[in-house]
C-alpha cells in the first residue's frame, strides 16, 4: 500500500491479538485495505490502531462489519467472497 509492504495475515494476527477477536479477515486492492470483523462496535478503534501501527492514512483502510467471515468446509477464509463487500 502506497509503496509499503503489507502482510495481510500479519494484519489479521495483529487485530486478533489486540482486540481479542476470533473472526477477522484482511484483504484489499492496490491502495485500499479492507479489514472484516464480526463486531461492529470496534470499527473506529481498529481503524485508529491500524492506521498508527502500519503508518498509513486512515482513508487507506476500511473496517467492515459482516455477520460472518466466509469459510470453506475446512475452516479456511474464502477471500474471493470478501470481494463482494468491497466499497471504494
């Protein structure tokens, strides 16, 4: 993002650890990262925390509440389904 290397799995791990969440998924496109969570009350806190942690402007991040993170039968996140929730 904006010339910075961002590891999406690391973002998921950071958010899980900091906010004690089990349901988190990070995905995105060139200069927009979407972090999907199942607790909408944490949206602003996660946005502020991540913006400072990875040193990007908050407009580069979008924290999205979804009722359930899409997963396959073995419990792995189906990232292609998250694309349906992208808003630019």
